[in-house]
C-alpha cells in the first residue's frame, strides 16, 4: 500500500497588512497562496498555486470643508461677519475622531457664541451628528470634535465674529480651516 505524505503550508484567511500612505490610488495588489507537498520520500516537491486575489487601492479618504463669509467681500473695520463651514465626508468609509480647527486672524474678535452637542446631517440619510465645539482663547482657535462621521454625511458649522474697529482700511483678514480624522490624517 502506497501512503502519500503531505506537508501543507498554513494559510491565514482575512490577513491584513497596512499599506504605505504613498501607495498610489489604483495600484493593484495581487496575492497568490501556494501549497508545497511531497507525495513520496523520493519524489520531488510539488507546488500548487491558488487563483489570484486582486485588490485595488482606493483613493485616500478626504474630508471636504467649504467655507463662506456673510457678508462676503470687502468690509469696513468694525463689521460683523459670520463664517460658515460646510463639512462633508464624500467617501465610502465612516470616519472617527474628526477635528476641525479654525485659527482666527488677529483682526477678528473672539466669537460670540460657540458650541453645540449635535447638528443636522444634511445628507439624504439625515439624522444628527454629535460634536463638541469650543473657542480656545490661548491659541485664538475655533475647534470642533466629531467622534463619528458617517460616509456621505454633510453638516454645517458657523460662528459670528467682528472685524476690529482698529483694522486698517486695506487690511486682509485671513481665515483658514484645517481638518483631520483617524482615517484621514
């Protein structure tokens, strides 16, 4: 009676490995499993490969923030202005630990009212998005933290401030926003 001896490699399913952030979107990652066995003591090893499993690298997740001012355009010193930020997660993946920061120009006064516990999700899925907002006086920064932002979600943040009465007539007020999340550093 001829008994075959089999030596099988251990194959792990659902094995995950992180990709480098520099991996371009559209890159194809090809994975093939192989099993090597020997049928008899004097037989050469035989290698059998599986079919290919191909995964395409998706574009990086990106938060989109669109900012507007009301009123828009040139304003005289002492004018009130409201800044609105439309925040959107256009990706297909939920985001967590989202932080939106908005350092204020020195020519802007601290905001009058800040804070909210939730805002309406303006996407078709609706609902509320939990968040917390604060003005950090030491850095003159508006800061909002969103623990969970569903894929496709859209919401608006806003705050009112005033241009300094001492601002020169031709002064340029800069107001930039940054945003990060655990998945979108």
